[in-house]
C-alpha cells in the first residue's frame, strides 16, 4: 500500500469522463460537490478548481456550497495549491475563492494597508510558512533554540497581529514539517540547534500561539510525517521552482486545508452511521449467530473489528453521535450489543438504531430526521461496495469512505478521511452524544403528556443567561460558525471578533444555557445586537440570532426576546430591528420575527427581509421555564 494520505485512498477513483464533466458549461454546486468527492490527482483537481473559479465569476455563489475567500501567504510558490484547493474545499462543502499575492512577500503584504491582501478582503489568511522562512536551515551549535525559536515565532506573531490590527482578518497558521536531512543521526532530536529540534520546539510554541491569539491551526507537520518527509521534501522542485513540497503531495495538502475551512464554516460531520455485519464484527450475525462472529482479541480479524469499535467510541467521546443502519432483523442485530462479551459498543452508545429490511438510503434519512440534522452531517461506514455506491448515488450529501478488503485498515481509512475535523473542543462537545440519549427520554415523556403546555411544564426547565465572557468564547464561536438552520443572518465570526464584541460596551451580547430534569443541554442560544440611530431615535439591530434546533418548541425564542427587550429598555433603546437573510438551510426561521410580534419593514431584491419591534409595546408572555442571570459566567452555574 502506498501513502493513504497522499493518495486520498478513502475516496473513490474519478470517473472516466471526469474531464468532460468538469467542462460542462452550467455546473452547479451540487454537481461540483459530487465531482470533488473523488481521489483527484493534481491535474484533475486543478481542472475542477478552474471550473469552480469560472462558475463563481459567472454566478457569484454555488449553493449549497458555502462561499469562502482564502488568501495564501507563503515563502514558497503556491500556484499548484491555489489550483487544487477549490476542489478540496468543495469536498467539504465550501466554494473557495483563492487570493495569492507574490510569494515570499509575507510581512510586506501584512504590514501594507494598501496591499493586494487587504484589497481583496479575504475571510482568512493562510500563513503557509516552512522551516526556511523561520531560518531553521543553518545549524548553530552555540545558540541552539535559546533565541532562534523565540525570534522566529515572534515574526509569526507580528504577522498575525498585523492581520488583525489592519484588516480584522483571522489567520490560519501551520506547523513546520521537519526536513529529513540529519546532522547527528539519532542525536538530532537532542541537539538544540538542529532543524528537527528547532521545528519541534517551534511547533509547540506555534500551537500555543494559535490557541492564545484565536488563530486556526493547520498541522502540516503531522501530514508530512504521515506521508513521509523523504517524499514530502523534494529538493528538485524546491531548487527548480521553489515549491515547498513534492507535487504529488499537493492533493493531500489541499485536502487538509479544505477540511479545515470546512470546519471553520461549520461543515464538519456530526454522526457516524455504522453498518454491522463485516463492518464492526466479522461475519453475518443472522446466519452465523453470535458464537460465529469474528470479534475480540486473539485473532487478527477479531482485533481488526475491535479497532473499528474502539475508534467509534473515541469519536463518541469527542462529541460525534453514533447510529446503526443495517439490513437485519432488529432483535438479531441488537443481540451482540447486549450479550457478546467482546463487544465494546453497547446499545447505550447508539443514538439511533435502524435495523430492518428497508434500503440503506431510507434508513439513513430516518436517522437524520430522528437526530434533527441534515444528511450532509452523516458519515456511513459500510464494508459493502454495492451499498456504498447506492448511498452515494441516492444521497450524495452523505460521506461514504471507500474501504479496502482487509478490515485491519477500516479504522485507519475512517480516521484519515477527516470528516470530523475540529477547530475547538468544548464542554458541550463532550456531552453531545449522551445528550441525544436524554432527548429520546424527553420524546417519551412528550408522548404521555396531555398537551404541549403540560409537556413543557413537566420538563422543569431553567434557562441561565449572561453576556459574552472569555470562558464561553470558544463555544460561542462554535455555535455561530456551525449553526445553519436556526441562524437568521448566517454571519460568521472568529473568536477574536467575539472577544471584540465582548469588550465593546456599546454592543449587547447574550448567551443562554438550558437545563431540564433530564440533564444539561449546554449553551443553546446566542444573540448580538448593534446600536444605531433611526430617525434620530436610538435602536438596536439584531446582528445575529442563533439557537440550537434541539430546543425548538420550548418557547426559548420568547424567553430570549424578553431578555433583549429588558436590556433595551435599560439602555433607552426604542426600537429593535431584525433581519432574516434566506439561505438554502435556514428556511425554518423565515417567520421567526413575525411569530415574535415584529412587523415587516422592507424586503430587499435578494429576499432579505427587515423587521422592527417597538420596545415600549412589547408585552411579555408567561414562560414554561425559570430564567436566571449568571453571577459571573454561564460556565460557573452549578449543575
């Protein structure tokens, strides 16, 4: 087997007519997404990337792909990456425009307010810098890492600070792959001035800098190690063309950037759907019985399937929901989860269990509906090539990784595919999978309730509200950037921008958590209001209103509005203005403001609708919950 990462081996091969399909004059976003989900070499990725650029120039947007403008600043040439990146981004739900100022002009671009970089107003800047830019090419036995690394990272910090200060632009910084040249052999890692030692120390500092400054981190060093640094660093292309790595590594690097900006735009997958027979255990439980299944320590095959289950549990621990979709009798399918002594996965780990004789696409749609997420939030792991092909054709939004014949590789392929890329990890992520089990208990209570009011009162809800704070900032950014359905304007903000809102006394911010008798649902809503004047009167414009779909129907919207109005009155605000900007996914909130008593003010040509509400005329209604203010921060509320 060659490099799994470099070859994008979890993706199916491109169709024979791929190039002809890329030249279709009216490619839409859905067609581009389907084409992007193949293992494309540099040439094919570049061809699709140019087709995406042409369509963006004509259409301006490629729904359902989310637009994103990325600038790349590098000490090396990046033309091949720029060509391939739009295809990789489309694979992860993003329509990317690329901006590439001249190479090796990093500080010149970030320090000049009139530079090409700032004129294009990108959503983020990728600082694609390697060991050469940091000055790690020359060995210095006297100085070592004592001053070299701090000085090098200070240059990077200067670029990050300038981007934020001048353009308000977030940075994506990358770790530094260590070149394969060795001076001392095994002693290189211990000698402070070697390129390897310098890169490793710098990477620790870069990761800390990204965390502290609210940057995004691209782990190029790990990617290079997975592919192999002997393959990654190609001296011929560097000396001839100043390419930072081998041309054969371009698709893998572009894929890494694509999945990261997909995660930034909230496109990471949320649920892993597992087939059963020959996917999480060896054999067919309906034919072989539990005693005939290959599972457990002692055999290579049994241990291979244990590795799949172990990865599934690890993913669940970091917030990915697990579901089952199997052509099987339900009781037969559930039996190993209940009774097999070597099973790591148990029924309580599965949020939705679909075992029946319906086709797999129908079951996957049922899983998405039960979890209240789109099919584009699902990943299907299935050993059967025919089932994989069927689901890809019937539900192209579902991610379906290719798998080799040997199950020993299943866990590796799923991990390499990067469907669950993260840019943060919060308390809500830790408890997400268990929260969906609690949702099932809530649904059971609802079926026994006399009416909705009776059901809501029975939940014994407490909503805790607070303004934005530092402890909550990461989760606030996650909610703003991942929420697509209950999101009135789909404005996206970085942690640094959220910190600026928090520190600006003129801007009103509100975050809310919800608990009920079944557990803590975590942070469930965020509001940002900006002050302005209308006809000489003080008003607030609701810049962003985001809410978790899991709390729909609980009257949280009215509770939030009551809090906003109370604060507006305290600040002497006379009117609230709301705006609904329609997207492919937020139709569910088209009448949000109307239901809350706002009157319609105007409609723009693109369908954006403006609303207003008189603060003085607002009359609060009785709520099926207790609303309390946090003393310091919502994170300080005792469970």
